[in-house]
C-alpha cells in the first residue's frame, strides 16, 4: 500500500516538469479551486502530470484524473486512487 499522498507542493513541481507551468505551491494551497486552465495547464499538460504520477507509483490512475478541472479535485482523486479508496 502506498502511504504517500500528493501534496500541493508536489503538484506544483509536476506542473512545472510536465506542463511547463510555474505556479507557487502556496497559491495552489490557498486557492485550490482555481481552474487548471486559469493556471495555464491545458489537457495535454494534465495528461503529462497523470503519466508522471502513474510512472512514479506503478499504478494506473482513473481516466477521470485527466479531466479534473481544479487542483483540489485532482489531488483528491489521485490520493483516493493511491490509497485504494
């Protein structure tokens, strides 16, 4: 069982690595309902983030992950999937 959870800080790092978008992790945490498109992350960028997480954890994420609209929605879905919920 994987005990680590995706944090806003890790998501910010993944957004930079996989989508080329720099966002302050504090901004993500303070405004988790800001849509990805307002942050500059498009569907391909989110797909890259999903792929990186799947590679890191050796587990497929739900197809809904790449359709998430906000960081809060994405983190909740990813953490539930990693926890096996």
